[in-house]
């Protein structure tokens, strides 16, 4: 199921918005080197960090807003064009982190299935949480 059509046509039209799907570095055609093979060498994977990915999105959106003249809209009370980020799973975690780390750039975030605080070594980390929940669901439905 591809909801990009809904996002780019229906939602954008209703909200008078521009929808941008930024490509994550190291995925698709976006590599920090001239070739995929060079980018994927172990010594070059240091350029695949969450902090760098988030800065890519900040830079991309600043460029889009500057080129499109978005913040020049003086007809409204607030001339700054707000940016909202959406995502699910890892994309949801990125959306949440972008909002937390860059609150003056990203005015809101909608994250789905984004366990932003659930990491190994964390305070409430349970490596068996998924299995426990699915086992409980099966017992409830079929037990």
C-alpha cells in the first residue's frame, strides 16, 4: 500500500501544504561517495549516523524553504512556514527526534510505532517485550 498519493494530493491540497519525501542517506541513490561500493566500505559507514541523517533533513528543508520563498509569506500573522514531520517505525523515531532536537525547525511530529525510548541498556528495556505481548494476544484470542 502506497499512501504517498494520499499525502501528496489529498492531504497537501486540503492543507495548502507542500509534501516532501526526503531520501535517507545510504538508501536509494543517496550516498556520501561517488559509488555505492565506496560508501558501504566499513570505514565509510561512520557517515551513517542518526545525527547526520537528521542534519540532512534540516538542511534539505532549509534549502527548499529558501528556494521556494516559503518564509516570505507576510500575508499571515506568522510569516514562518511551519514544518511537520510524519513517520512510522524508524521514520517515526526520526520524526520524534527531529522535533525534540530541532524544535524551531520542526513545529510538530506525528510518529507511529516509534519506540524512541526503548533501547538496549535503557531503564525499562525488556528484550522479550514483543514476544510477551504477542504470546498474550494469542492466548487471549485462542486460549
